[in-house]
């Protein structure tokens, strides 16, 4: 059954690799969700607290879509009440340098158009830098 679901996803995704990549990571919230999951598993309520501007419905929809595309894992713990945690998969973590590059390009674009004052700080940091500073 899982194979059938995977085939449906692949059929819905564009065949051109660049277009496929953009389809998988597009959306206002996916990069932000991944950013928080790069640091480790999070419960839905923790993700929602870190992104107060997202509605719970949109957050759940984005997580489901990223799970369907293999970027996010959902683990359900057998507790009462049930506890659910989301984490970035190896495939999701592989997007970190890409999101860093997009962030840097966005800063460059704002500089070129003299719109730095309207830009938020870049939140994507390379994992190697994080791990080096922890040691």
C-alpha cells in the first residue's frame, strides 16, 4: 500500500528536477518549519508556539505535505494522551545548505534593491557552524 501512495506522489510532482525541487519546498512556511526541525524533533504545539502567525490547520497541512514528500517524519508515542513529534528526515536535513543559499541570495537581492531595512535576519545557519561552536 505504501508503494502505491509513493507512486501517486511521484506522478503528481513535476518531472523537471528544478521544478520538482521548487514544488516540494515551495510555500510560505515550509522553510521555517524545516528550520525549527533542523534542531531536533518538535511537538505540534511547540512548532505552533514558534510560528504564531501560522494557523494550526496550515501547519498540519504543511507537515503532512512534507511528510508525504519524505522531508519530515511523524512519530506517535503510545501514551495517554497520545504524543506526536515531528522531525526532519535525512532528506529534509539535506535541504539545509540549499535553504542557506536561498537566504543569502534573498539578502543579496534586498541589498541590490536597497531594501535591507525591510529584511528580517536570516535564520538558516549551516549545521557545520552550529556543530563546531558546540564543541
